[in-house]
């Protein structure tokens, strides 16, 4: 899935945060998104997923404008993992991950045998099948983050966006996650964008890095070239 951004200006309520973004990401590419807090990383991801409208410019998927894709269809193309803390509902880990299958369910919302298989595979891939019947609200922040990542995998979208997915993970889990993302990009030809402040692990695994420095000031290069800015 080719993701293309052309002369994109983003922000909230007509307040511009970033402008003039132009880049393309092809299928099978793992791209890191870096920049200081408040620079617009989350805003960019939310704009790509369609939950925020661009102030101007265009986002396209395989040549189709994001504006021409319905929310239902988009949910089968792009999934997102945000850092926003979730809670307050009495659902098990299995239930949360199974919600990733919603775009594919019938009007009765019933999981088919294939859906259950996909959910269990996603739980197993992230290594949390042993807590599938635990209640989400009772988990640690790190466990909750893994559940949301598993939900994204269960959604089986060709494009995956992740906003600080390693924020609550220990070092070993961070290494495992980036290794998994690299594997998904290469073996399943997924287009993945992951924002992170964990630069050492990120630089070692991604193909390219989108470094947001400020309004109309950004760099989209290989990890080796972007690393030079942080020396």
C-alpha cells in the first residue's frame, strides 16, 4: 500500500501546526517518526487515519484520495495504536483484541471461526495469550499497550500507525516490538509508521525516518542520515 502526502498542512481548528509536508511511503517500509514533544507527530498520525481533517493538501492511498474512502473501508486499510490511556469498561483482553475484527463482522457482530483464529494468533504473536481472559482495566500500562498492539494486528490492515507504542514497555519488550514491526513490514509487505522517543532502538530497525523539526522544516531520509542530527 503506497501512502503519499502532498503539500499537507495540519493542525486543529484552523490553527496550523505543520505545513508543506511531502513524502511517500511504499509497502514493506517501516518508517520512524521523530521530533520533540508537541511538534505534531500525533496530529500527523491522526490526520493520516482520517480522525482529523487536513487544513489543506492531500493524503492518498494507492493513488486514491483519503477524502474518497469511506470510514468503513478505511478501517480495513489503516489501523492505529495511540498512547491515550483506555479504561473504564468491563472487557477482557480477548474482547479488546477481538474488537479489531469489527470492520469484518456481519450486522449481528458475531465472530466467525476465522475471526477467533486471527484474534488468538494476534494474542500469541504479542505474547499475551496467557492473559486473554484477564480484565483490561486490571492490567499494567505495559500490558495494556501490548493488548492495543495485538488489536491492531487483529485488524489485519496493510497500513499500521503507532504513536509511542513503546512508552510503557520494558527494554526487552521494546526490542521485541521493533523486531516484530520489521518482520511484518518485510514478510507481510505492510506499510508501518511508528513514532518513538526510543531513538537507539528505532534507528536500528527502521528503513527511513521522518524527522519533524518545525513548520516547513522536516527531513525524510534513511536512519543513518537522520542520526547525524542527534550527534
